[in-house]
C-alpha cells in the first residue's frame, strides 16, 4: 500500500511533443505529490509538486494533473526540448508521524529527439 | 535558495575501509535529513531518516551498524559506511527538509562510492 507505481519505464518523443508520465498510488493518506528530474550522475531536482486539494498545477512548461478519486497523477511536459532528456520520478508522502518521507516511483527515462 | 551539498562527490576505497560522506544544507536549517541509495537505472531507495539531535530511523533491511548516521547540527548530517565491501558500491544521495510541517525535500548532488 506504500507503493507508487510509475509508467512508462521509458519514453521517446520528438522535439515539441508532449510526453506524459503517469503515477498511481493506493495509500489515501498521501497528501503531497512531487515530481523530480534527474540527470545522469546528479541528484534529483524538484520540478513541481501538488496537493490533493487541486486538480491541476502549472509551472512553466510542466503541468501536473491530479485525479483524487482514481488515485492517479501525471506529469505533462509542454513543448519538450532535447534538454528535457532525463529520468523523471514521481513521489508521494504524508505529513505528520512519518516525518514526511518520500515514496518514489520506479522512474521514467525520457528522450527528446531533436 | 535551498541548496544542499555533498562531499565528496566521488570516492574510491579499498574493501574493509570506512568512508564518511557529508551532507550540508547551505542556506537553510534542515530539521530532517534523509539518506538514499541508488543503483544504476533504478529508483531511489530510502535508507534512513535523521532528525537533528536524535538517533536516525533506519528503513527495514538497512543495517544501522553498517551505515552510521550522525545529524549533529541543523546544517550537517554524515553517513559513514563502515567496513565497506564491493556490494556497498552505489550512488548515495542525501536530501534535506526545513522546518517541521514543510514537505519539500531538496536533494544533494550525490556521492559515487566505489569499493575495490
């Protein structure tokens, strides 16, 4: 029940395309859902995060869509660029007793072709 | 803001030696720091959670005598891999979270450990 399932494992799009990465969870106590971007040999960098009281959040070219009833959330990258080629991780956590530790999805390797 | 550093970025050691990795929050006070391990092409695996001034909480299956964590101040946590063996070779990443009640974790750049 603590798992976050992420798909697809890998994704290839052309420059300008809109890759979509999906995540699903079971634990209804999760109330914070961040997305991280990681380049090879680097630590993850926070891209955008959402709480379950909103259904969508946009920051620049990155949008999170959140479906509370389906327990699913997704990342959309608008006008994707070759520089967006990286591994993307979704995650989830709860406030309170467990000190907010993040449960990560399996990761999606994105390649944006020029 | 919210910069987390790690030192060293890369370390190679002989089997049986101990290695210390430092994690520092440079521009904020980190009440909680987390240590992760990441194998190639895999996700991040949480090893332990440390709160300043108290003992670390280890995840199931992580040997606390093997991976010693100290969070002595609000800006510094250290991970010591004791008696390292080749199977301990991995990418170790720390993250830091600010004051209680905030959710955002900021990650360090990671430390590549290679045990020969």
